[in-house]
C-alpha cells in the first residue's frame, strides 16, 4: 500500500551491510536501533562505531517503543525531489524518541494536514511503503 | 601540511597559529557576474571568468605571472550538472574543465604560469580553501599562491537537475533522509535548527527581514555585484514578508541567488608582501568545523556548541577576542543560520536568542554595528567570496560606499554552515 499522503512517491531506501537489519525490521513493522552495550547509547541512523565511547564491535540491535513527540516542522512547498513535487505542500517534521530525545526521526506526518501540525504533540509509530516495497518508519499524531 | 585534512585547525587546544601574521593576502580579483552562463559566450564561461578574476588578482597585487608558484582551487562550483551530453567547443573548452570547473592545470596552461610548483585542484569549498591556502604558504609549499573560487550556474532550475533528486532509490546515508523529502545541502537541517531557535526564544521568521533588507542595501553598494549590475533596487519589508515561499516559512529572499562568476585571491609570505602594490592584509588564524549531529537532524544545541567551539578555536589561534573584531562577514547562504555565527562569536556582545533584536537595530555600514558590510551572498549573489573580499577592502579602506565608519583593523570571515565551515581572521597588522 503506497503512502497515505496523496501523490507522494517516496524514494526507496537501499539497504547495505550496515543498515540491512534496520530495514529488514521495518519490513516486519518493527523499529530497532543500534545500541552500544559498552556505554548504553542508542544510535540512529546506524553508525560504524559508537559516537560516545568509540567502540566498534559492541552494537546490538534493540527494539524500541514507537512513541515520540513532534519537535518542530516546516512545510515543503517547492521540493527539488521528484517524488515530492506531486505531493506538496507536505509537512516535514522532526520527531524526538521518548526513550531517548537525543534520537530524532524525520516524518511527513501522514494524516496531519500541511501546516496544521500540533507542535509538542505525542506521535506513534507506523510504517509506509516506498516505491520498491521497502517499508519506512513514519509517525502520526495521537 | 596542506596535502591532507591534517592541515585543518578543527580541534580546540592547538594554541596560537604557528604562522600567525606571517602570511598575507595581497591581491584580489573579481570577474564579471551573470545570473547564468548563456552557453555561447566563452569569456563568460567558467574558464573565461576564472581567467579574468585571476589576471585581476595578479595585477591588483602588482605581481607578474612569473611570481606565482602555487595554484589552489576547489571543484565545489555548485554546477550540479555537467555540460555533457551537449557538444563541447573548440579547445580549451573541449571538456568539463573550463566549462563547469576550472582546474589548476587548466589555469596554469591558459595563463602561462612558468614557475608553479604546487597545484591543488581538489581543495574544499571556499571557507576551508582559504585556510588551506594560508597554511600552504605558511608551511612553505609555495611562496605566492593564486587561489580562485568559481561559481557556475547553467540553465535550468537549481537542484532539479541533480541526479540524486530524480531517482526512485535512496542509497547510502540518503536512505535515512531522502524518503521523507530531505534535500541535501544546507537548507533543510538549518531550517529545522531555525525553527528550534524560534521555539526556544519566542522568535519568528519576520525577525530576519531587517537583515535581508540591509544585505541588499550593502550589495547595491558593491559595484560588481549581481544586484548592482542587473537588478539595482532595494527590497522592502513588505517585499520580504510577501515573497514566494520555498519551504514555509523560508522565502526566496532567504536563499542566496545562484550566479555565474569567479573570485581570486593572492596569498604570499609577510616578507614578500612588504614591497607589493597593496598594503598587506595579514592572516592571524584560520579554523574549521567538521561536525555532525548525533541523529537524523543536527539540533540547535549542537549548532550552538559548534559555533561556540569555532569561536574558541579562533580566539586561541589568533590571540584576539570578540571585542577585537571590527568587521564580521559570516555566511548567509540561507539567512536562517547567519544568526548562529553572530551569537556564537558574540560579535558586539550578541548572545543566544538576541540576534533578531540586533538585526532590528542599526546594522547599516555607516552605523555603529555594520554587520556583514559585504552585503553577503544575499546582497551580491552567491559568490561566497564576497565575505572575504569585503573584509580585505574594509581593511584596505577601499570599500567605497560600503566603507564602515567604525574602526576597521581586523576582519573575520567564513563559510559555510555552523557544523561545516572554515573561518579566517584578517588584520592590518601582523601582530
């Protein structure tokens, strides 16, 4: 099922060796992040080594709760990206993860009209399909 | 040494720059400026304009081509596309070199520079490139360096011809940004940070209007600028507030306008500078930021810390403090991030959350707080070099209608963004 947002054709993420576990989990509608077991720090997007302690071989993939809040947003009205030109105006929001607000995600807030974004509101995780069928995490206001 | 990124002064605790006051800028040349290349007029091509700028810089310094022994440039010309598959032209315009870039080898051959021993065509964008040039001269890789920065603008809508923006796939790091409409470049993340700034300090987008209006005013006082030559009129607050929206609240006047042009500079040793045509403008320090945020988007906290760290590096390396800086020309490619530099360096005492109030005061060149006397990229067209050339002119006392009335003995200039930039401290005096 394509995006809930009319006209949107999201470019499809291309997994690589580092990111495949993340994208595979998305296809199972699960959100997993790298966690450094040496210093207990979450990482998103995936990294080769821990940005806090520098460990390169201490990562495990940890399932996180899909709960967050809307930090800020703006409205895309003149996108350079082909798959978004047919969907604009479209929200572009930053979501902080409740489990660790230092982790943030991008979102187009499916279901929220452009420019009618409740900044500070709680959001919950959902997934949307991209052009290749690969699922990506999205967030909707609750 | 300037052969790798090890030359960068991107860490705190390095102390005074080892070449402080021993390197000087002695020449500057600015080519003609157009909105785009017409695809026909060869002396207005990247190569043609680069030759013009380089010859002007050499003449400005009172040097001859035989004096140049270093050539430094950047491939970061922002063309976003190649000339191909369209037919090329007769030599020397028979490849991309001369059309969408202009390498050291191309200029060496076209200008007939017989004594060049150091060539670097892969320098970073202009902020760190200027630092690299100063470091190369200081380190003795060359004695007199010709340094140029072309900006190329071909026909077509900017960014729409970037291949990455027209694919169905998002490879590599873009897999975590492109599917949500994030555009590479400085616009998106810095607009996020701007929105965080407004939220934290209770500010809004219209607080940028006085800055935008004044930049155009200064740009019109720059005889070679795009706006002075092609659109010689001021803009009003109403113009700004009703301008076409790009990414709401960002409007077209927040975005510097791509142009087709080139600027060139001559760096040499302080010793060699003594008997040249221009009074030397000495380099007291250069420093860089190469940071990355923790997560998808860098945050206001991270950008504020990046700018504070940049300032500490600049003070440590130059031996100056904020109150010593007379001229300040930070990057304004998008007006949303200029305030981060103003507050990070605390120029004229401006602290976090105070930039918009500062903009609403007297920032005219004839006033007490002549912020961005260059007119910036918003006021002159996106040359990026205007930040540096205005700094030179102010210290030389040759800025004409832009000449500030306050003291002009030191100048701080740099670009690009808070987390990725290179800045340089200039002085009329070597110490």
